C-alpha cells in the first residue's frame, strides 16, 4: 500500500498508472472497456478541471466577505476582528477540503498551500482598488496568513 501511495504522489504519475491499468484491464476483459473509460474520464475531470471551480468560488466569497467585514458599520477594531474571523473560516474550510481529497501528506500540504496562495493573490489584487490609507492593512492581513498546513 505504501508503494501505491508513493507512486500516486504526483498527479501525472497517478493518471499514467490509472490509464495503463485501464488499458491492460480492457485488453483482458473487453466488456469492461466502457466502464473503465468512464472511470478514467471521471477521475481526470475531478482531479484537474473541477477542482478549481469550487476553490475559485470559495476564494471569491471569502474576499467579498473580508471586504464587507472591513467596511462594516462597527469600530475599526471590530471590523478587523470580523475580517480575521473570515480568514479563519476560510482556513478551516481549506483544511477540511484537503483532508477529504488529498492522497497523502505531501498532497495534502500542496493542496492547502495552493488554497492559501490563491486567497492571498485574490486579496492582493482586490486591495489595489482601495485607497492607499486602507490598502496597507489589507496587504498586511494577507501577508500574515500562514501557508503551512496546521497540524
């Protein structure tokens, strides 16, 4: 089992192994060919194409909530605490998602870091729409988000 986990550390290797296994199995049992083809197509779609859609939606919703929190009617300190809570919720959702979808520890770490980098990039882009006196805090907040997966 450990050998299988090691082989699947890279998505490309996993796809190649899965494809090779499907080809061999379809030669040995031609009646399984349509089912195997569907399984390989579903795997590729779920790993490479669909993964970015929900992540982009989550990042967009988080950035919108973050800026709404910062523009809230409360005191500046309350707004900043709400903004920090928005970031914590994103981190919790990202952590839960990668624990559910990752193949192993390395994949889990890489996926989590990808989630965080995508959020930081979106915050940085949106921060440039703010006046300079407010931009600094948002960029500082973004820089303060740790990219390492918490234990």
